[in-house]
C-alpha cells in the first residue's frame, strides 16, 4: 500500500535532507510507534523497515528509546535457554 503525505517543505527539510530520506524517516516513525503501542511486533516492524537481523532491530529500537518490558522471570527463562545451548 502506498500512502501519500503533504508536508510543508520547510518542515520536511527539518526532518530529512532529501525526499527519499523523508520517506525513510516517516516509515521509521510508523514502525517505532507501531512497536511502542503494541500494534506491531518487532518482527513486523523489521519486515516493514527491511531489517534482516533481529539484533540490528533491537539496536534500532534501543537507539530510539523503545525497550521491551521484561520481568525477572522472563530474563531467567531467557538465561536458561541460552545456557542450554552450551551444555
């Protein structure tokens, strides 16, 4: 699906250096808000942005202040899974 936005040129130049850069900036904003709101999973946002690695996506999200809620039990479970690979 294509979406078209009309943004005043002076504001567009503040957001990105070029029209193609503005397209990417808008796409990233949609992905970030989708993940923040819970409407998109990180996998769906990766697909939207064309990011191949989940580690790269994790870095992208962290760089933009998006962190996943994790309980101590979640962290313990993840640690157990990671440790099971070394056994």
